């Protein structure tokens, strides 16, 4: 299984972070540190595109939770786009599908974001 | 059919060596024709058990060892992973799916192993985990 590859693109006011490979024990810190630097630098609206992420363990989940909390604290948010079935099952097993906004495309993600904002008003 | 004997490996408490062990066991399961779903479950549980042994058991002290015994057979893969820590009581680990625990960035390893393995048990001291994954089909 390949190492974690991270690439970036901007879409409206979101930074889309494409993850490919494995968010495993040897790569979770890389994910956490690289993205934390970006969030602290002002990119507080993140979308993690997981279409090419083949594997995630609890350390990878922990990195995503940390980033989610940090984005929220700074007034932004973190969304998750298009996880593969096995990765989606990990989110469901850990009930993190209740914490993260998860969508199959950016429109669905945006809709869920607005719904959640409405609920918290 | 006679059962294979266990392979034994000892590593120091660093992640790159743990990854090598993980890759070795996964490679054997792949050769035995385990499904993608089984392979994902095995990889995930090995990650969690080895991470726990290195981080929590041995405190990432590179002087301390992790001992692995495993047996990959056509019908099941069986793994023991032991660290040099003082052990712990797994029943005291809080349920990470509780609403008040969802934002906690750690504490999901045991529940993931329990969800993805057919057997998860600890020795009395709590420094050795025993995992069994049976072939799905």
C-alpha cells in the first residue's frame, strides 16, 4: 500500500485537500502537521477529498478529528468528500459519520453544512 | 488438516518496523486468497494492536521490544502481540462512540479491533492481545 500523498486545490472559499494512499500509523502525523499549518495560516474551511484514500486507522481518524476541532474553533469547518466504501465503513463503525459532514459531492456537502448550521441556530 | 506452527518476530518500538511486520502478515493472507474486506480488517487490526503496543505499552521507548506470534492458514489468521508495559484493563477504556467522546482524537483502537476481528482477547496482565480473523467466505 502506498504512502500518503497530499495535494491541494482551491474551490470557492474552501481548500480542497486530496488524500491518496494510506492514512496509517506512519503517515498520520504528516497529515495532522501539514494541515494544521494551513489552518493556522488562515485556511479554516477544509474539504478532505478521500476518493483515493485506500486505508485509514485510528491515528488517521485522530488527525482528522483534531483538524475538525481546530477549524470549528477558528470559525470554519471541515467536510469529507467521497470516501471509499471501506473507509466510509470505518467512519460508520466509530460513529464519526455523526461528527463529520460527509458527502458524495461538494453540493451535497454544502447542503449538509447549511442544514447543520440551521440546527445549531 | 495439521495446523502450521506460529512464526515469531521481535521488533523494537518504532513504527517502520511495525509496518514491515504488518506487510509480511498481509502478504501471506493475500497469498492465501483472503478477500479485500478481510485484508482491510486484518491490516486495520494489526495497525491498532501494534500502535497500542508501541505507544501505550512501551511508551515509544525504542529499547523496549514488541513480540509478535502469528499463524496464517487458509481458514483463519491468528496473531498474538505482546509489549513490555505493565498492562491495562481493557474493560476500563470508555466507549469512544459515546456522544461526549466523539470529539476525542484517541481511544478507538480496541473498538475497531473488536468490530473487525472474530476474536479479540487480552491476557490477564493486559500486555498481550490475541486476534483471530476467520475467512469471510
